[in-house]
């Protein structure tokens, strides 16, 4: 792959076999994927899975050990200066200047990219109007949701073509999380490519496509609906008075492929040849006369756990 050219106009992000290690720890184990222009692409996985390392590599803040990638057609090694002009990056940890006001932070980031708040205000208007009443407040004194909106505004002020959001809703209240995803959909209408990482499986359904990541490897890449549709095994919710003992009993049964706590119930994946009626009868006869067992549709979290448990 040559350096310096503007190519791959259809694919906004293209990654081939990216690897990164920190000593003996393999953070990324040969990750490959592509993101189309204007797509909202989610990378879903727990803390420590490699999401932040991947985003830092793609935004040229970290160098990969092996592999290659382009962002908006620019090579991440040869064309790092061009990439830094065309991407917006919102790190997982709030990284704006705590002692500067909301307006001062936004003006500073606009000046770094050689623009002004006024020039691209139309792009952040829906977001900024929610924090405008606090424009003279120091950033460090904002609530979690307001910090999130300010960080997103600063990442957008230079009108990036690709936006990287690293766990943007972690530690944010449910209402602010919902508002944030609504803002992302409006940004997508401006043909901005958005890559967002999150540990929250329920947010996966809000993306066009998702990659499930664990221990530095992508397990699968597809639309959320297709990932759920590919889950072919019988899935049941199970509940009884002694949930801890029930989980232990389930894990000893040969008919049970996997079982795990899921909120205040247990989810149970049976082998395809197992009889749900027989499993339920055996559990009731054993020590759970009050047991309830019923079939349920899978979620993205069930699909992730079915691969990893």
C-alpha cells in the first residue's frame, strides 16, 4: 500500500491485521475491518478488550506493531498530519481543560484547527444549545452529561469527516445516554462516519453494524439484527427462589450448553437436542419446586456471551 494518496473513497476506514502489544500483553491480535462512509459502526466489548488501543492507533496517537490502516484514504503512518485534520476524537476520559470555561474550551479547539466557533456552529448547534446556559462555567464543574456534550462539541468544531468516540457514555445517566445517541444519528445525517466503542451491549442495537471484541480479537462483525438472527440455539429465562444454587445446578446439567446471571433471572442456552420440558421437570423435582422457565428471544449480549462463556 502506497503512502500519500487519497483513495478508497467508499471505505472511510480500512484496517488490515493491526497488532499491538504492551510487553507480554497482546492488546490487539490482528484486527481487520472496514467502515463505509457515513456509517455508524460500533465496537462492543468489556474493559481491557483493546478498544482504546485501536482508536488511538487509528487517530495516530499510538503506533501499531504490525498491520496497516487508512482513515479517509490517508495512511495512518505516512499521512498522520492529514488524518489529524480530518478526524474528531473524543477519548474515554474527559480530557478538556478543567479550569477553562465551556466557551474558552470550544474557542481553543477551534483555533487549534484554524477555524472559529461561528464557521461550523451549524454542526454543533443542537448539542451546544443544551450547554449554552453554562458557557461561562468551568469545564471541571459540569455534570457528566454536560461534560460529554462539551467534549463532543470540541471534537466536531473543525467539521471532521470521521468521528471516533471512545466509550462516550460511560458513567453518564440514562437520560443523557439516550440524548447522546440521538445526537449521533443527527450527525450521521451530515455524512459523518462515526466509530463508537462501548461496553454497554444495549447500545449495540443503535449502530448500523457492530464488531464484538474480546481480548484483542474481533469475534464477529455484522448488523445487530443479523448477529441476533444467527443465534440458533434454544434460549430460556429461568428463575427460582434460590438463584445462586439454581445457577450451580444448571451448570451441572448435560443438557445446558451455557448459563449465566442476567439481571434478576438466569439465561440458559440448551443444546439443540435437549428437551426443555425434561430440563424443567428435573429442576423442579430436584430442589426448585417454584421454578419458572420460559423461552425468550436473544439479545446482542446473549450472542456475545454464547461466544465467550
